[in-house]
C-alpha cells in the first residue's frame, strides 16, 4: 500500500519517489519555508529602514541576524489572548489554514529542472538513473494546483475575520475576501497567456518552453498584470486594504495574538514567496540561467536552484521596495483597478496571444 | 501612472543608497545643544572656591520644590566659598525636577546651571536624589585647592574623594562602598538609609 502512496500525486511522473524521499523533501520544504518567512520579516525591516535612512534591527546577534529567532521566541511566549464571544473551532481553523495552505501550495513548485542521478536527461525524462524532481509532488497541472491551493488562503482570512466576533476583524475579513476573489481572476488571466505559449499547465514544461526567450519578453503586459494582481493577492501595499491600520486596526487578525497571529504572519510571507516563485517560473524562466556560460551540468540541479532563488529574491525585494514607496489605494479605486483595468487587459492579452499562436500554427 | 510609480521607485532606491543618519546611542553620542537643560552642575571659581554661597534663592525659585540647600558658616581661615556662608548640603530630587532652569536664573553668583547630562534613569529611587558631591564641578586636589587664589586647574572626575564629604551621594556610596553593600541595612529592607538626604516639600521650600 505504501508503495502506491505516492501514486496519488504522481500523475505524469517519470519514475517514482519512495515515501522516504517524499518525507525528506517535505521536511526540507517546511523548514526552508519557515526560515524564509522569518528572514523575510528581517529583510523587510532592513529594507524599510534603509529607505527611511535608518539602520534597522542590528542588536540581536551579529548584524541583527538573530532578530527573527528573538521574534519567534517572543511570539511563542506571549499570552494567547482571545475574545470571549468567538467561534471556538473556526477561530483556530483560521490561522492553521493560513499557514497550512501557504506551505501546501509550495509542494508543487519545482525549484530546479529534472536531475537524473546516475543518468542523463533526455527530453523531459531520463535514460536510466534515478529521476529526481525538484518539487514535492510532481503533478502535470502544477500551476493549476498552486493557484487552487493558494486560493484556500481566502478561507483563513474570512474565517479569522468572522469567528473573532469583532467589527474590525469582520470588516477586514470582508475586505480581504472581496479583494482576493477579485484579483484571483486577474492573476489567472495574466497567467493564461503564458500557458498558451507553453502549451502546458506543468510548471516544469512552462519553464522548459522558455529556453528560447523568457516569457517576460513575449508577455510583458501579462507579467505586469500578474505582478500587480499578486501584490493584491498577498495583501501587500499598495493594496493592503484588509489591514489598513488607520481604519481597521489590523484587519482580519485584529483579535489574534501570540503564535496564532504568528501563523497569519507566516502564511502572509510564505504567500509572498509563492507568488514570486510563480512569477519566476512562468515569466522569468525559472531555474534557466540568465548567462548560459555560468550554467554547468556537473553541479546538476543545484545551479538551477541558485538561479531560481536569485530571481525569487529579486522579486521579493521589488515587493518590499514597492511597499515602502507607494501609498495605499482607496478601496473603490482598488476594485476599479481590478475589474476595469487588470481584467480587461488580461482578456485582451489572452485574445491577442491566442490569435498569434493560432496564426503561426496554421 | 506607471511613470509616476517608476519615479517614486527611483527616489526610494536613491535614498536606500544613502548613508543612514542613525546615531547608535548609547555607543555613539551626539553633543547636546549649547543651551541644553539637563542635570544641574554646581560651579567653582577658577581658584577652586565654590560659587554657591548657600543663599537658598534657587530653592525659593524652584516651582516644584525639588532643591534642598543646607547652608553653613564659612571658616574664615579655610573658606569653601567667597561669602559668609556656603552650602554644606545641596540636594536636588531629579524625579521632581522639571528642568525649567529657574534655579539658574535666580542664582546671584551663577553657581548653578543646567548641564548637558540627560541619562538620569536609575533602578533605585534613592539614587535619583543627587547630592552636592555629584553636582559639584570636579576638582582634582580639593583640599589644597580650597585656599583662595590657588592656581590648580579644574579636574575631570571626583570619584573616590566624595566619600569623605558630608553630603555623600547614596549612588556613589552604593557603588563604591563594600561595607554599605554587605553590613549596613539595605534601603529596601529598612526604608532609606540614614544618610539619604531628606527631600523637602514645596511648603517647606517657601522662604522662611
């Protein structure tokens, strides 16, 4: 039975991972994401500080590098204050879903190309050796999977907002669900153009289709649309309406404290990583090297991982940079931008891309 | 709109490359402004005599009554100040002081001014009452320099000497005296120690 366990998610997989390999990968992904989220908060504070001519956290450990650890300890030791009129079950489900959905979505994201341990890559398979995929679950519709699972995050925001029995939470929850649902469309439409070009929903194949030219060159409009919508999806400035401090205290997580709040935070930052990963894979050529001569075969997929992480970091930095540059949108303008600008432009992009692909094929 | 966004991003990027203006206090310190009103200083004349003549005008001028002056007669053979009297005890309750500077304005001999020191927080309440030993301007060889027209210059610190002075600071005594730490009653056990200065109330501060 265990031998077939991985079959559940191994549709279209070349070869098969044993349960041990999957568990090792899962632990690595989990730890890496948690660490990444922790250090993103640190990076965010450093970027914010430098933009405001400050130094930023530099007291805990060398260069302040242990600040995230100190923050985590603080969160863990804080009192779990919770409103008395809350819905007890849903109040707990909210943060769990926020962290869980975000981590789960990363399972299908390939961070490097197929590596054949003891063999060579032929096309999208191996001629002998052990085919090692750099993702946790290799699905042939991984883009769809990632989008679907990240959409689960809306529930965490809404449940958290509703179950806390607080008007600020509820308004924040309503705002974020409306915003996320609106921008989900824009995200999907922006990605469809790239999917048409690649002819596949498999993120690995989408990346391999960019060997000639990254899709950001072929689909600049789609990239712009995607990145804008992604900012809204992750509740980042200039679209951080759900947690507009001046109006809603802290939005849907107003009534959360201690590690429950920590999970929302974790989910938010992991969502940033996921959104930037998708942008990297679909538009920036994923693990494909920018400079071909730096890529080497003897280090296998690791060089690819480095390229992937580098591109993701650049996008993450851009997100922080934008956050400390732009002011917050007004809510009606946010909706206008989503429905009246991003969505129609996305549709136009799809039609044009589709037409060009159809003409060239015929 | 994209052009404006790009402009904004260029601006923040430029700021990011500038040197931060943060001063890493307390490791780095900026000099205070010339007329900064921090903790008080009791001044001396160039020959080492104290400027304070124990007239208590500062205590009278103080709107919160945080100054206590205990005057004493000068010994004409070995004077502490040029006048008839000098301040044997001079104590300021820094918890009460509002750093208004009225004492400095009231002083006829310019003996008291407000100085640059502003890090005045402490773990012990008693230590926030500063005494003459802490307030007085430093003087290296105090006993010799007491004599009129001595040409000894001003010193930097008076640590180690104040313990023999009448109005010894509880703070310096606490830090310097092992005896106080081990044998004598601790302030939190039997109330404040006997040598801690009495803080007068605003009523008492009225000119008598």
